[in-house]
């Protein structure tokens, strides 16, 4: 009896097992939803939030900024027909996405600006006055006067 090896079928089976493991551990996203990668940077008076969302029409983005959170929703639509003739393999996630990100400090949401370039959405959010840190400097003239008067 001759047994034929099918390595690609075995790899696909292993991939499905890993998917099931992570879905059980992390909770399953609906099949038509995905989550874009994000990074948040603190630049003193402003926060910069960048999301990797290539292939999304900026006109179809819904961006909401509150004083302590950001919510971004949109949809990546497939450019292929529904029957997917000729498609052998794809790792690109299509469908709707929604991402809510809590901010570490309060921001002035009305001053937020958005830029979409090279597949990255960048939000620039000025910090609220209460969230900004102020450097207090000691006036040496006052300190010297107080010391000599004592």
C-alpha cells in the first residue's frame, strides 16, 4: 500500500488548530471583522495615534474623539468578485473594523487633526491643559534675597 504525503494539507490542518486555540483563548472576532495595528506616542503637548489601515477609502472612516478615548471604524472592501475565481491564497482581512483606544491623558478633542497617508491614519491630539506638565523654575534672585534677609 502506497501512502501519499500531503504536506500542504497537513499545514492547513495545523493552521486551523492554531486558529481554534487562539479563538478559544482570546475570544473570536466575527469572521468579517479585523483589527488594525495601532501605536500611540506622547510628544509633550500632543499625542499621536497611528493606525495601519491600507486600502481603506478615507471617506468611509468614522473617527470619534472624546477627551479620554478614540473610536475609529471603517471597512476594507474586497476588490475581487464574490466568487473569487483564481484566488489561491489570501492573508488580507476584508470587512468592517472598529477600534476603541483609551487615552492615558485627557485631550482637547475639538483640536484633533487627522492625516491619512501611505496607508496610515495619524491623529494629532493636543493634550488638555490639566494633562500638560509644567516645569517650575526657581528664581535665584528671590532665593538669594530671602537667604540674606534671614
